[in-house]
C-alpha cells in the first residue's frame, strides 16, 4: 500500500510540474478574476446532482442484495468521494462499501462487488464517449494532424468497448472457468497477485447479478447516460463564465480527458492529473495557458470541496471515524484489485 501511495504522489508531482512550469502567475491571477462567479452556485448544484444520480445508480446495482433508501445511498457515496479526496490509494471505494454496510447491514463483499461494476460501467462510458466525441468535435484548423491522430485512437476504442461487452456476456455464464484460468495463468508469476485476481473476479461475478434483470440493465444504462451528460454541464457553464460560447462537444471532450486522467494513480483528490488533462485539453482549442489553467483549478475545486464537506457531514452523522483509516488501508490492500 505504501508503494502505491508514493507512486501516486510522484505521478501527481510530475503532472503538477508539467501543468505549472510555463505559467505566468500574474496572468493566472488576472484570468481567475475574469470569470463571472455568478455561475458558481448553479455549477456546484449541477455537480452535486451528478453525485446524487450516481448514488441512485448504485442503488439499482444493490437492489439484488437489498433495496436501500436514497439518503443512505447518497450518504455512503459522499463519504466515499470525500475519502478519495483526502486519503491515499483510492481507498474511497472501500470506505463507501464500509459506510453502506454499517448503515444498512449490507455485507462488505456484496457492496464492494457492485462498486467493481460501477468502475467498469464508467470505464465503458468513457470509451464510448471517446469514440463518439472525437467524430463530432471541431478542432482548430492548425490541429488537423492531432485531430486525425485522436480519431484513430477513438477508432481503436470501439473494438475495446465491443470486446468488453462480449466478455461480460460470456463471463456471466462461465465465471468459475474465467477465474480458474486467471489463477492458473498468474500463479507461476505471483501467488499473491493470482489470489487478488481471483477475489476481483468473484466480486465482478457477484456484481454482474443485476445484469440478469433486463429492467435493471435499462435503468442502469439510462442513469449512466444522464450522469455523463450532467458531468459535462459544469465544464460548459464554467467556459461560459469565462466569456466563451463553445459547442457542447468540446465540454464532452474535456470530460473524457478528465475521465482518463483520474483513472491514473495519483495523490488524493486527483491533484495534478485532473489539472493537466483539463488545461491541456482546453489549450487545444487555443485558450490561453493561464485561462485554461484557471478553468481547471475552478472545476477541480468545485468537484473537491462541496462533496468533501458533505462527506464529512455524513461521516459525523453516521459516526464513522477516519481514525480507522490505517486499518481500512490494510483491508483495502486485500480487497481492492
């Protein structure tokens, strides 16, 4: 676990350096003052709405285990995001499972299984958006070479998305066979890693149980589309607050870049990786360096502070102590893939 922590910190430090190395700080301050902060409240509300809908989607995934009320779902979701923002090694997923287990008497393995599926759903959504957005976004003429390269990458994402769907279809029917194959393949290299892969596949199989129910799958898919559409709105409104009127496809493109960036190991709160992906993506559309960075700082703050404060409130309300963080890390090392 400590190795993962230091790797994440090192990666964040690298991206912070890459992001800020050419910045003129007086221009950055001027750019920050340029924004119309009347947009701040609606952007925060929309961002919180996205987290709330994520909680509702998680509730659908949990229905085969137990039907859980919206407040409990939002509480555990908020605590999980708060933990990811302040604790290392993406431990928030484990804390989220721990929180719902404590409040609703759901087993850790069952709740964590649904969180594994959430991860995969979001990864598939990012791949699908990448494929779609790269064919509708208009890059500046001078970026034509990069545009062709990115669209080639988007084409490469399509078969990955298709293979993921095919794999999930067959995995549902033959999960034990896939688990046995994975363990046999990995055991000669690392028994520990083979065991972790086995636990991950058990969680994956358990989480896929909801996929056997057609009406659940339709609801989950609908919620996923809504989540990613809503997630792009704060980006769009923040660009408007800086005086730009971009097509919505640009906001979706930036969202995809951020989605990829936050999947990279990093320090708590995705510091550095978030800022680099957002600012460099905006620079592709000829935004000045300082304005692009200002937008990324504001968007990161909006995604960081409100949900962290709400998470701390529910942490206090549900009597969950972060003094147990070290124990949670040890358990997460065993539970997380």
